């Protein structure tokens, strides 16, 4: 177990994708994206086009859900499709530390029972688990509206990456049509004072998929590890998302891009922290391997090709321990 070391500096890279979305300077945005991802796989995203009210609204929806009593929340408990409620200390993202001090709600695109992937029993596909409108009026609609907007932003980021790799903008669209995308609503109680046994709100980990789009409140608490090993504060920035690249990016780029470890500690003595993370994790059958633009001149790529589904299944097994069988 590695002892907790507090951050000393702040995360700084900012990417404005407005010129990409407007068509004013796509090449410039692609160059900036490439440079950031080679230095650190985390950045603030602005110019994305999502209204501030919708960004704040998803946090308010999360606060509404987590304020419910425990039996009500457990009535939509997470299942083998990896959709539903995860109670406090259900997951340990750092396998060498105690379980995380967080609770969450996992929401997907919401495929019906007749969808071929659902009928095949593939994880991360299937209907969502909702409370009725009598318990949380407007909750489902607000969450799915946000899901759709976050999905569009992630598709734009993947189009930018395709351009960097010398591919058509729509290169990744076929593996984004039926993605294992997840919106994860999160609640972290206060954790002031000393860190005991390296237990945090969210243990140190890398994200597993392609890109993550995070909306966090102004409580703070996200910490990012630079390539040097130093930890950085990801201070909340008004109107900005925090984006990070996941473990699939180093495979595509033969290690040129960094999937940085990160963690969460809510240092506030009394404020609760709420966030919403959108994970774009590709089609279950999507093959992830080194792209030609990043292939080494001699020898083989550092990572073996794999499917997105194989990779996520492995990571669930590692982070849920004995509970993994129920989520497989």
C-alpha cells in the first residue's frame, strides 16, 4: 500500500473545442489535443456548447437521488448489466486500499430486452434501473438529456483524435453506435483530517475506456498524477468539464498518450461532493489496437490488441473483488 501524498500544484491544460465545432480551426484544435495528450491525459474542456444550466442540473439531479433513504436507493441496486445503484464502499478502484468512500448510480443508453447485445447477455447493455416519477419527478428525462449531450461531445473528441491519427473524422463512428457508454452519478461524503490506511473517496486508478467527460461541483477533490509521479489538484473551473483519456488511448497510440492515474478526496469538513462522469467505452466487440500513425518503425507495439469488452470485463473483476461475479 502506497502512503497518501497530498498534491502540491494545480492541473493547467485547457482545450477549447469551439473552433472545431464551428469549423474555424480544426487543425489547430487537433494539434492542441495531440500536444496535451502526449504530456498529460487530463485537461479542462471549454467551447463544448453544453448550457451551464444543464451542467449544473445534472449535479442537482444527483443530489436529489442520493438524498433518498437507503432502502429506496437499494430498490434499484446494480445488476449484472452494470446498471443501477452502488452503495457506499461497494467498489475499491485501488485494489491495494480499502473500499472507496463513495456511492454512485450507473446509467446507460438504455437498450431494451430485445436488443441483440442484451439477448446475448453482454455486460454494460440493457435497460436502466429507474425509480418512478412519483419518487423523483423529471429525473429520468434530465439524466438522459444530459447523457445525449455528453455523448455528442465525446464523439467530437474521438473525431479530433481520428484527425490526429490521419484518419477520416468519422473513423470511430462504427464503434460508437452501440457503445458501452455509462453516465455515473457520484456522491462523496466529507473526508477531513488524516487519510487512514490510504482510504479515499475514490482510490487511485486509470479510466478503462476511450474518453471520460467529468462534471464536478465546486467542492473540489479530484487529484491527478503527472508522469513524474507528482499529484496535481484539478481545481473546478466554471463552465468547463474535465476530460481525461482512458486506457484504450495508450493502446491506439503505442504509449504516446498517457492514461493518468487519478483519485478523489473530499477534504471539506462539512460539504458533500457531487459529480457526474460520462464514460465513452466503445462497442463491446470493438477491436482496440495500435493505429498505423503510431506504429513503431521496428518491432511490435507495446500492447497486445484486445476487444473493448474483454478489457472492461477484466477491470470490473479487479475493482469489485468478490462482487465481480454478480456484475459479470
